[in-house]
C-alpha cells in the first residue's frame, strides 16, 4: 500500500541517494563529481529541511521509500510572472525507483509540490528536466522557457 509523507532532516541521506541516482539514470557517469555533490548535498538538504527552505515528499510502499520530490523555496525578486511575491519555487529531486515507475508516482508528487506552492501563494515554480522527463513535466503544466546558464568549469 502506497503512502506519501513529508521528508524530515533524517531523510537527508535517502534524498541525496535519489538525487545521485537521478543524474546517473539521466546518463551522467557516476564519477567523482557526483560523489562531491552527494557529500555536499546531504548536510545541505538536512539543514534546508530544518530551516523550512526545502519541502520534501516521500512515497513509501510497505514502509520502503520508492519515490520522492522536493520543493526548494528561493528568495527571488518580484518578476512580471509574479509581481507581488519574493519567493519562487524550484522543483527538484524528483525520483522514482525503477521498480515503481510508470505508476504516476512522480505526477502525484509533482501535484503535491504544486499544491503546496499554491497554498503559499507562490505562482512560479521552475525546474530543470532531462529530455526524457519533459513530457511528464509538460503534462503537469510546466512549459519550456528561455533560461540559460553560465557554469564555471570544475577544476580537477
């Protein structure tokens, strides 16, 4: 029987494992960069949950976590898309264990995150998607934008 609960700081290791698997499943090599990311992410997400800046949902099947998603609350200047708010949501760490995929668990978690954003009067929620995930997010109301990134190379 599936049950979804809020994530706690004590779930930081699990959320970090999902984050790492999310990148590996998207085709990234499981390398030293992902290890550095995981080592940095685990204490960061525990703190962010404790401070209320990261809201997470975990779906369990008979007590075992099989899916998760997070909503990061970002300080953001008012914008034409949301001229009154100073907070923007960022959907992240959406992950479903391979054994539980194609059951709409990700869609359910996305709906929960968007409902919480609406409850908090947050009108803009952003995310980054793989090509494979794009249809899932579009089906849940997301649309592509013109966002660009500059990323400083990591020194070896």
